[in-house]
C-alpha cells in the first residue's frame, strides 16, 4: 500500500471530487459515515459518554458529521469546538450548521475556557487537527491535548493524532495526542511507523473513503507499506524438476572465538528459507560445533584457531553473507577488505561486517552493486553519521544507498528497506524479536532468498516480512520474553504457510 505525503493526499481528494463530480462536503460525509459505522458496529448503542473535540478545519468537519450521526442514533455525546483560529473551513461551517439543526449546540473552547472534565470511562474523539497541521499548536491547545492525554480515556483519533504532522517531527512533543486508535483515511501515514513519531499511535486502521484509485495507482510514492498483498507476488515457487543446484549455494562467512553461534543461526536460517546448499566459512574453533549443530551445512575453516585472517572460497558462491560474529581484529579487517576486492556476486553484509565498513569507508566502493546491508540503528549511525530526526535519517540513508548502489535494510520495530530512493516499510514483527541473534537469522534468510534467485531488493523486502512473520508466529506459542532467535528459525516454515492462508481466516496485520 502506498504511503502518500500530505500534499499527495490533498491531490487525491481533489482528483476524486473532480472525477466523481461531487462536492467536497459529500466526500466529508462519506468519510465521517465510515467513522460512524466503525464506532456503531462496536458499541451497538451502548450508553457511554462520547466527548468529541473538533477543530475548525476539515478534520473538525469530520468530527461534526460524526457527532450528528452519533446523535441521530441515540448516543450520548458532548461536542466541543476547539476554536484555535477564525479561518474556519467551509465544510466545517456547513456541518456545524447541520449539527445545530439537530439541536446539538457545541461548547466553544478558547484560550480562556476551563478544561472540560473527562472521565477514564469516556470515549474521546480527537478531531482537532488532521493533515493540515502546519505549525505547533498554541499553548492553550497544547494544554488541552495534554489534558486529554492525562484523562486515561480511550482516544479515537480521526485521520491522525492531533498535533502530529505527517511529513516531519512535531514542533512540540508534548502537544501531540496519544491515540488509543487512529482511523486514518484511505492510506497510511509514514509517521505511524517511525520510532520517534510512531509512539503516538497505539493501533491504527485504514478507512476506505473511495479516493480516486486511478490517481493513487499512477502517483509515485516515496514509501510503501509492505503487507501480505505486496510480498505474495514476489514469492518464487519451487519447481517440480528442480534440484538443490537450482536453489543456489550460499556462503556465510563469520564467527570468532565465542561468537560461532551467530554463524550457526545464520546458516540454519539460510537453509530453512530454502537455499539449495549452504557453506559456512569460520575460524577453526567453530568447526566441531557447527558440524554438530547444523549437519546440513558444509564447513570451511581458515588457518587460525580463533579468528578469520584470510578468506578463500574454492568455488563461486551464488551469494555471500558476511559479518556475523566476525569481530574487528586487524587481520580480520584486512581479510575482509581483500575479499571484497575479489568477490563479484551481491553480498549480504551485517554486524561487524558493517562496522568494518564504517571504520574503513574506502572499502565501500568495493562492495558489489546490489548488495544488501542490514544495519540496526547504531550500525546505521556509524555508516551514515548522525541525524537530526527520523526524516533526516531516511534522507541520509537514501543518499547512501544510491551512492553505493546497494539495498539498505534499516532494522527496527518497522524495518525499512531502502533502494533507489524508495523506502519499503515492514508490518510484521514484534518486541519479542528484540533478542540476541535475531539479526543473524535475518542475514541468513536474505542470503538464502538471494541464492534462490530473488533479486536483492525483493530478497530484502520478502526476507524482512517473513522474518517478522516467523516472530509473530513464535510469540503466539512462546510469548514475547521467551522468544529466541532459534525460535524464529523453527517458524520459517509456518511463516511460508501463513502467506498462503485463506483470506477468511486472515487477521489484519495493522497493529504496532
Ligand atoms: N479534503 C477532503 O475532501 C477531505 C478531508 N478530510 C479531512 O480533512 C483533514 C484536513 O483538513 P484541513 O486541510 O482543513 O486541515 P486541518 O483540519 O488538519 O487543520 C485546519 C487548519 O488549521 C490551520 N492550522 C494548521 N496548524 C495550525 C496550528 N498549529 N494552529 C492553528 N491553526 C493551524 C491550517 O490552516 C489548517 O488548514 C484531513 O485530515 C481529514 O480529516 C476528510 O473529510 C476527507 C475528505
Ligand atoms: N521491537 C521490535 N519489533 C519488531 N522487530 C524487532 C523489534 N526489535 C528488534 N526487532 C527485529 O529483530 C532484529 C534484531 O536485529 P539485530 O539488532 O541485528 O540483533 P542481533 O545483533 O542480536 O542479531 C531485526 O530484524 C529487528 O527488525
Ligand atoms: K485528529
């Protein structure tokens, strides 16, 4: 699903109004009716106090329509107009009048007003600001937002949490609604998925308001949300008359004394994701344990006992995954640099492989094009330098990936894969995966997919999705705390099956 900027959403609104020859208030009616249906199907008339806080723009207009519908269906409502400006939108005013015709008179809140009582049992509808927010809310509006946040009531935000701009970080972090649930119109917003701004959104859901599908299809987006519909077409089925040679020979290079487990996890994941053959290249100390732990994996060793000091692979691998557990010893760094000069096939580079590159940036030009680099935030910072916000980080990451013609996988709660100026935002995974070795598993999975012929960017997007799905299946039996990296590997097979589960059993993967 595409992720649009605020400007693109306004354009989509306009093109819908033009194409369908409707008036803007009809689109507002349509949007807010969907909000009403969502609430009504859950509350089914339950008498709970619903307090609606509406701004004076179109987000507030949505709130006005919603208030009218709730009132018409007998709900107990209290409506406030947060009167932060005299530039009221046309459709807001129209729907304010319609509400008054229904004999509902909102209270107007301004700078001098007392803050209304909100009980923890109330439902708050947050329709103060939408995607039109273009500066920090005034202090008194900020205080109201803080008051709502402090109420412990369930807060349902219309389109976006009020105070959260969609294309940048908030001006004032305190002046943003902490949403229990966001009903967002038509397309998801990038801020829902970034570490600094995603914290304002507990859960979200898309409300389809029928914006012009042709416009959406033909408009290029800088970011795309990756769910099952996006990854399914990437899947490469196994062929009846295939053999292990069809699915590539992966080589995983890494490990040092005390860190052989990283290679064990990566090779095992590589096999489990479907690589035809897997060879590990490790220092001598890793030989016995690897051969015992993963008998399917072939093992080559270097000449040293505890670390890698030269890398010789006596055949042409389909793909190389390098860096897990490899360490930063001087001889290892030289071996890594020399190997980069020799290798032609795209690689997956992780962990200390990335740290070696950060410390020796001249080596970056030897990284084969279309290689996949998989940094966690700290490793990314070492590679691209400091950033001032998540938006700045993404710009820098895009420039870095384009400069070296690589795929950059920025790992996190919503891992973002960057390639050719576009970002692909993952939707699977959970905090149970914040555990030692889960990144090693991802390295093996992406390498194993590349070995099978997935183009690098698809291997990264598909691998990240499948890795997160394996984690989601893992927690359903193990819980968050007990999930280990090896549990991810155990669940790779089920994750593949889950991809093809019938839609009627489907669950929405739209929670944080
Ligand atoms: N355009 C359409 O046809 C549709 C728009 N919809 C709603 O419209 C919203 C966008 O509406 P608007 O563009 O009117 O914008 P908002 O309702 O988000 O904001 C209202 C106006 O307040 C002003 N403003 C921005 N920041 C401010 C601040 N800090 N303090 C004081 N004033 C500030 C701006 O001029 C802005 O246009 C969407 O989020 C969505 O809820 C929906 O009704 C769906 C259809
Ligand atoms: N809170 C989280 N939600 C979803 N996925 C997570 C979360 N925390 C970590 N992960 C995933 O787990 C992996 C951790 O990788 P990494 O930090 O390299 O771990 P390690 O170095 O221990 O292998 C990444 O793929 C990341 O996206
Ligand atoms: K809002």
